[in-house]
C-alpha cells in the first residue's frame, strides 16, 4: 500500500503544480507566445507591448505558481519485508540531475560519488557532466558542424568519433547540439552585425565624399559614380550595397526635409509681416491678394519664399484675413454697442420729458398726439428720437396715455357704481353740469377732479349717442326689409298684379298677409305697391321697344340684297352667341361697363378661364370647317316672338334677373374688355333702371 502511494505521489504533485501554474499566470496581463522561428516572446494585452525578455511580473507569477517542496521519505526496512519512505523527498529536478550524473561516477546509499564507473573500455569517462558536455561541444566545433544542419546530418558526421559517447544519454547529445546551434547562430549574427556596422560607416563616408549624390539620386545613377571605390568592392553582395545606399538617401531626405521646414517656417513668418504691411481689407479676395503678394519686391527677391507652395500662401492669407475680420467685427460691434447705448439714452430722455408733461397736467387719459406734438416738436429730446429703430416717440406717448387710462379706470368704475345706486341714466340731452351735480352728492365721487369727470362724462355721452344712432339705423333697415318683403308678396300674387291695377284693388288682396300687418304706416305699404307697378310698366315698355325694333329690322332686311342679308344674319348670330341681341345692345353694354367703377370680384379668375375655354372651342370649330349656324327665317322669328309673348312673365323676370347679374359680373371683372371677346351667351341684354336694381339688391339682402 505504501508502494502505491509512492507511485501516485509524483503524478498528484505534477497535477497540483500545473493547476497552480495556470491559475497564477491567468491573473496577470503578460502572456507567453512562440514566434515562427521557435523563439518565445511575451505580450501585454493591456498596454499592447511585446518583449523578447521575460518581464519581472511574469517571473514573479511563475515563481509563485511553483508548489512548495515536500519531504521525500527514505526507504527503511520493517518487519514483514515491507519498506516505507520516511526521509524528505527532494525536488524532481534533483532526481533528474542524479540520473544525468549517474553514469559519471559511483555513488553510495547517501548519494555521494565514490569514483568513476566504467561502462565500456573505449568510452571516454569524465568526472562531471559539464566536462562531458564541453568535450562534446568541442567535437562539434572540430567536426565543422554548421548551425543550419539537422541532427541527423550532425550524427553522420561525428558518430564514429570516440567523443561522441562523452554524453551517455542521446537526449543530452541532442540538447548539447541544439545549444551549440543556438550559440553558433548568435555568434554569427553578432559578427554580421559588427561587419555591417563597420561597412555602413565606411560606405556613408564614401557617399559623403561625392557631393553630386543628392537626396533625389537613384541607385542606377549613383552606382557608376561609386563602383570604382575600394569600399564599394569590400562587399560582393549587391543587395547590401543598395541597402546601404538607400539608408544614406533616407538620411539625406530627412536632413533636406528638416532644412525645408526651417526655411518654410522662416518664410511663413516673413510672409505674415508682408501681409500686415500690405494693408489688406477683410473682404479682399484671394485672386486679388495673390497678385499683390507675388508682385511684392521682398517676396520676389528672397529665395526662401520659393519653399512656400500656393497652399502655404493661401493658408497664411486666410489666417491674416480672419484676424482682420475679427478686428473689423470687434470694431463694428463696439460701434453697435455705442449706438444702442445712445439710442437708449435718447429714449430715457424722452420718457423723462413725457413724465414732466404728465406731471404738469398736459398728458392725461384721452389726450391725443396732436395736442402734445406742438409742444415738443422743437425739443432736442424729441428730434434725437426721430429716425432711430425701436420704440417711436408715438409708441412711448401711447404708453404714458395707457398708464393714465389705467388710473382712470378705477374712477370710472366708481362713477358707474354711483349711477347704478342712484338709478341715474345719461340721455342725449344730459349736460355735464347735471352729471357733475349728481357726482358731487356722493362721497365716493366728490373727490374726483373735474377734468377726469368731464372725460368720463364725454365717453358715456358718446356711447349713448352711438347707441341711439345704431338703434335708428336698425329700425330703418328693418323698415326697408319689411317694405321689400311686402313688395315681393305683391309681385308674386296669383293671379299676377297688372300695371293698371290700383292700390285699393291690391290692398284688399294683401291686407290679411303678415307682411302687410308688419308695416304700421300706410305710406310704406303704398311705396311697396308703387315699386311693383313701376317695374311692370318698365317691362311693358321694354317689350314694346323690342317688338318695334324687330319689326324695323325685318322690314329693312326684306329690302336688302341676299349677300348683305346673309352677312347681317351671320353677324347677328355671332352677336347672339356672344350674348348680345344686336350691336346697339352691345354698344350700350360696352358704354355701361366703361362708365362703371370696377369692384373687386372673387370669381374673376374662374370667369376669365371659362371665357378663354369658350373662345378656344369657338376657334377650333371655325378651323375644322364646320357649317355655319342655321339661319333663322322670318317665320321662326315670328314664332319665337309669339312664344315669348305667350310665356309667363315669371320666366321673363327670372331670365332678365340672370342676365343682369351676369352683366354686372362682366363689368366688374373687366370694365375695359374687348368688343370681340365671347360672353356667357345670353340672348338679349336689357338695361334696368339703377334705382330699381338697387332696391331689388336691398330686398335680396333683407331676405338673406
């Protein structure tokens, strides 16, 4: 059982060591990685740094992760033939060293070497492992082993030598070979580094001895110049030569760039001085400034300005212009502040003047500007306010008057309370003395000054007069509407009223109507009746004139020739399509339109659009070659006249009203319209008396 524990103890110790090692290393930022060549390096994930050498933090974490040394029990004999380990156990590395050194001498039970132990008569024997390793390394150097050889190549070269078995363990031989290869590579690298450093210094000295090689010289240009030099032939590798040349060119470029930067900075400083001396304006353009700068004598004569590009000059110009703009804006803002301060002082002085007039009693509630203006028009305080922005003198005056009005509002409320308590009503004939006597009888208004009471009385009196006038106008308007309502009823009686009927006949038919009883005076009823009769007589006269005109035209057409008759018929048809019965009516309508004052019409745009569409359709019909309209015969005219006479007078009245409304629309929209434009197509135009049309419009308004 003790032997099983002895066997499990190293594995348990190794497992504990690996867990502690991984846990300790995972808590710190440095991590270990392996490069492509097998070399290890360390990388810090937090600072993004890398190092070929192991950091101290990583070393400390690695040391802390190692398990503590545990005692190794020594083997003792007990009864029964079993053994147990009671002595402390050393570190695993010590066992490995003991195994490694075991072949180089005899050791007793306590681990001390007693002397060499021969294994083979021809094998070399060394007192220590270090001596054996040194002999093996000497063998590798003597055999000419190269660092780039493999272990198999090395064994074929040295396996027959007796020193090959200086190291007993094959693993030690391979480890010694790897150590030898690493040291050889490092030595070779150091030698190459020293050689390149010396060659670089000599090559640079050689290149500096040729001033024709500039920072912009290429390798194919410089090689013919330096290939005869001894330093050039000291190396046979053309790649090294070109590399050294490129390094020298890079140094020249850096030096040239530093020199150009110094010259450019000095040129920029001088250019700023030139720009200040040119006395440019803040609004100077770059195109003008560029020509001025380039023509400056100092700019043309100094070589250092050649290092400046146009972009550098533009940058300096923009900076200078920005400084000029800041200076200009500061000065302008200062002027604006001074102006605002001066305007504020003028307003304060004018307010003081108004306050003085208010204290003197010149400005009160209800005071007008026309009363104050003559007093201050020549005052310097008032003239200084004229023309400046902000509040005007009139605005400030009304502010003062508004304050007085607010003070008067309380007195007015007291006066109204007294009037309500005394049940005193101000009439149109009421005088100020009567109003003053009423106010002096009450203690609330007895202390109010006379001027304030007079102003309150005037406003109350004006309100009474205005209310009386409004009542009067309302009554008159109501009377007119009642007259129009009765006229409309008389007009639409069945059977209709004739032009020869008397008032007594009609009154018997309408005296039971509500519209008749609304009118209290018989004179207004008679006015409504007279309007209806007058309108009927005008219609009869218009019908007789139209009939006589048609008869004359028919007689005249019978005596004319057929072509002239056709021409007149065509012209009359065109007039009818355009909305005119004849030329005289069209001329009368045109003169009527020109004699009227145009009024704003909300439907003007729609009407013009309709007229334009109708004209376009008429032109299209004329261009298409369609036959002209059918000529009316005398019989058709006579039949239409008879049918018109037989039609109801209600239809005629409605048609005339529509024609009149359409004519008014046209005259408002275009009082100077052309004679050739198309109208809405009314058949005849009759001019109604202005008085009756106005009366009817008033009637329509009253119905609305």
